[in-house]
C-alpha cells in the first residue's frame, strides 16, 4: 500500500525563496532581451494553477477561453518552487505560459510581503478568500484592473512590435493592481460608494508609489537608469544631482507611458490640483512630491559617502533610499483613519509611524517628506501632540487586555466608557457603529525589542432625512435622505494604553458641510469617478 508523501518537516515559518521576475517589462532596450530581477517571497504550498493560500493565477490559452493550469513546483513536492529564467526572444517569452505564471506570482507575493513585513501583520482581502489574477484575460488594456467585490484582477494585452503583449508581464502594473486589492482589504471604506474623490485619488497615489518604488528598489534597475541618463556624456563628466533627478522622473514616466493603460507620469504641479476631477491626475501630484523627497535624500546620501563612488554605488544608494521611503509610506497606513482620509492624514500617518519606529531621524527622511508635501500645499505636521492623545487625559480603562486585541466589543466599550473620547468622535448616540475592526501588529523598536501593538478602527454611518440633515448639520439637499459617516483609529500599546488617535467626527457640522458640498457637486464627482470607483484601471480614453 502506497502512503502519500508528507509535507517537509524542515519548512519553517517565515522561510523565503528566491524567484526570478522581469525587472521592468518584456521588451528590453534597443531590442535586447528583457532584464530580470530576483525577489524574495515566503515559502508556501503551491497547487497547479498556480494556486497558493492567498493567490490563484489563471492563464488563458492564446486561443479560446480555457484556463491552462501551470505547475511551478517540483513534481511530487508542492513546497519546492522551481525557479526558471525567461526565454531570450520576445516571441518565445510571450509563448512561455510557465514564466508568465512565475512572474505574476512572484511580483504579487513580493508586493504582499512588503506590506505584511512592514506592518507586522497579515493583510486581509475584501471579501475574504483568494485574489484571482487573470494574467492573460480577454479584456482590453484599459479594462486591466482590480475589481472591487470580486477579488479578481484582470490583465489585458497591449500591441507592441506586432505582438499582443500581456500587461501582466510588466512588473509595475502587477504591483499597482495588487496594491489596490491590499488597500481595499485593509481599508474598504476608502473606495466604497460613500468615498469621495480624495480617497480614490489616495488609492491611485499609493498604488503608483508602491509600483514605482518597488521597481526602483532594485539596484540593477537604478544602475540601468543612471547609465541611460549618462549616455552621450563627454569624458570625465559625472552623474550629478540634476541627472539623478531626471533619471528618477524619467523612470517613473516611462513605467506608465505604455499606451492606453495609464496616463504618463506628470511631475509638474498644476494649479488647484486638489480640485482635479480625475483621481489619477490628482494622485500624481502627491506621487511627484514623494519622488522629489527620494531624489533629495538620494543626493544627500551620495554627498555623505563622498565623490569617489562608482555608478553602481550611487545606484545602490538610490535603491536603499527608495526602499526606506516605501516602507515609511506603508507603515503610515496603520496610523490613518478608516474613512474620509486626506493628504494631510497621509503625511501625519507617515511622520507619526516613523517617529515611533526611528525616534532619531539623523538623515532627515521626515524633514524631506515634510518639505516636499509643503511645496504642493499640504501643511506640515507638528510634532506637538502628533499622537492626538494629549487631548484625552484621565481616560478610564475598564477593559480586558486580552479581549482588547481581538474583540471589537471591547473597543466599543472603551469608547463608551470615556465620554471625552465619545464627544471628540461626535458619535450619534442612537446609531450603533457600522464597523469595528481590531488588528494586532508587531514592530522591532530601536533597542531591538519586539513591541506588540493593537490598532482598532471604527466607523459610524448615519442615515438622515432631508429635514434632519438640514436641522442638525446644515446640509441642504433635495434628496429624501442622505448618508453621513465618520469614525476613527485608536492605537494601544502592549499594556492596553491609548497612544495614538486619529478621529473623523461624525456629527460635526463644519466637517460634514465641507464634505457634502451640494447635490451638484455630488453628481459631478460621481460622474467623474464612475469608471474608477469599482474598478481601478486607466482612464479608458
């Protein structure tokens, strides 16, 4: 009698494996073979598909609608992923279904891993289950995108050099769309039916930043950019600050300039950019600010290391800075409120999270980001009471610490038992909270100790009649009813004490008046975001 082979006992939690992916895309410079990069991803059991615990990769045959399952592991051992390089020729690469699956799986897993390793927690999907990446789907390039509520990311094709090239072979496009799925699971209210254009633009900006900085964090990619920027220089000329800045922004522009899928990256700040009706255009301004901070920090790092650096050493510096800034941005997400986030909420979250992580910012990362955000009109964040908890002295803690980290009811009880906090959140006393989520996370402090923290978010949605909305909040509308909402984020330390609060008051007349605007503003915003709200992709123009 034959017994099934047992899983390997030597596979440990947190074990990583190296996977080869395309560094940028399938078409190399001047017709050469595409460059590759190595990404490190967690080991997991993979079935045919490939299908793992978090993702299922579906690859349609070139002709027909049937899915062609692919095996990435060694025969008989689903834990042993076999890494293979891509073919050299473009035609062979486009026909290589196995490498397409390996590339998409590797990029998707590495994108998820940078979120989870940075935040110290698992990232959920919305809804729960696996995210299905349709790597060669029967859609146009402009319909490539993450579809809310379905856990599906569809990748179409673009026409290049006489071929149909799957957009899934572009590393930044996969990272961008997977980031949408991660953010949607992390903060569903940032893109639901009540989300404003600001939240949709936030989604796009964060997805662009993850896509750009994750690709730019590869030293080989940065080196190639610097080599391209130096092309045509005379003997003895060096790659100076101007060249590095142009290199970084050309890189960002080139990533998203592949035809109809995405608008080219725009680095010039338009007037009144916060009123732009298109979320990609609005988000691109903030992306530009972060990239300028990366460039500034890159230049300063090179200056500290001296003039004798080789081009590869400068490239390594750029990779180090990009990775650090990317992790700062991701870490800041867990310090942002669950609804109605603004660009200043993003800046405050980044600065507050980094203060906890790196109290002594000797290289000025926070100052660089503050300066660039200020340059586009986003007010600096003061360190005075940045945690927001100094306003709530004398809080009562009649809670069970073990329950606080897992039970939403315990968080609701904490809010109820502290009238000062209740008043600050301006909750509607007769309406229950519509959502409360509790998540624990861990980080390593500067002294090397692991710190466990608890993040709790709550949302309240209140439906009001036209008359009640006018009387209580001063909202003028011709509709029979309106939905208004608010909420907050509370962070507790390992001892259960409140250490950070970010609130969006519900029954706040001024805040809701600015958010609601008018019926005409609502209709215009809904029309402008109709193609983005439930499916994140390009403009479709």
